[in-house]
């Protein structure tokens, strides 16, 4: 038989785990990571257990010969906005393998989630682990995603109402009664210059493999990327960026301009090499 303390923890942690939030996978076009725009800002809205909105920032950084993203975001429910209901996350996205436009990346994000209701106020600590992979072109992409959103520890401060009506000896403190949700879905996006629109849909299962009350999720994300620096991190990045907008590499462009210069035309008329 469950003790009152265990019952309280089960109910409270279930509430925290079910806090409305979008399934957390990175929603960017992986083909843009090496373009030389290191700053990413996104705005997200969607539905999972309720309607939510979020904003986040990420920074592209070189690491062991590849470009990774480090960043964080803040999410809150749209209905009945409350300072006590939010989710704060910081994490990283790391490209794992890639062949031409086919790419696979993994993500890890420690997570702090808070909720308040008639039971009391709760803060949960956990992590989100995920992977995303698919076909990434310059102007569009489509990929599959999977992940696990895990709550490990929850701190509970019970309300007076709960103590009066349910259990007077309710203990305030940390409870370990882990729970979480698996997700499996797809995402597709369109990229225009420095902007991306990303649509994601999928389904959820809890740790027992059962469907939650709302088993589907969907989000729409707007990404923008920009740079405060002038220049490029590497010669290959410069060549790729230059060729995309001119159709030529820098050396081919210089050769073409030199051939069309007045001095080159004069030399040709005079029979000079």
C-alpha cells in the first residue's frame, strides 16, 4: 500500500510532468550551421497538453572540427499565464554524422520545470535527450525525430488547502519519483535568406508505453539567424557562401574579373600574353 508521502509525490510529479510544453527537439535547418551566422533566435508556439509559447537563443560554436549549438529557451502556457508555470531549458545540439545533404544530430538539455495549483508549488529537475535526422538542403528540409523528456527530482511546497482537506502531515521537500514521456515525430521546414519556418508533429507515450490524454503534439517555430561579426570562420565557409550568391568560387570570380579588365583587353589587342 502506498504511503501518504508516496501518494503525494506521485500526484504532484504527474502534474509537473504533464505541464504544457512543446516536445523539445532542435528546430533548425542543419544545412545552415556552417553559413557563418552564429546567432539563432527562435519563437515557438504549439500544442502538447495545452497551448504554449516560447522564445529561445542559441549560439553556433566550433568544436572538434564541427559546428555545435549551445543555447536555452523559456516556455510558458498561453492560457492563464502565471509566473509560477514555466519551463527553462539549457542545452546543446551536436551533429553526429552526415553525407552530403543527409544529416543526423543529437541533443541534450537539462531542464527546470515549475507548476503551481491546489496541491502546492512544484519545481522539477530533469533532462531532455533527443535525436533528429533527415535530408537538409539549403532552402528546405524534412527529418524524423525521437526523444525522451525525463523528470528526475521534484521539490514540493504543499498548500494550506491541501493540508486542511487531504493530508495535514504532508512533507515539504524533494521527492524522487521519476517520470517522463517518449516522443516520435517528423519535422519539415522552409528557409528564406536568414529565416526558417519549421512545422513539427508527432505522438507521445509515457514510460509505461501508454498514451497520455492528448497523445499528439504539434509546434510551429520561426527561426532567425544573424551575425555580429564581419568575416568567416574558415576558408571553406567563405567559398561555400560566396559561390551560393555568385555562382563562382572567389578564385573563379577573380579570374573572370581579371579577364574582363581594361588592362587585360589592352594586352590582348597588343598581342601580349
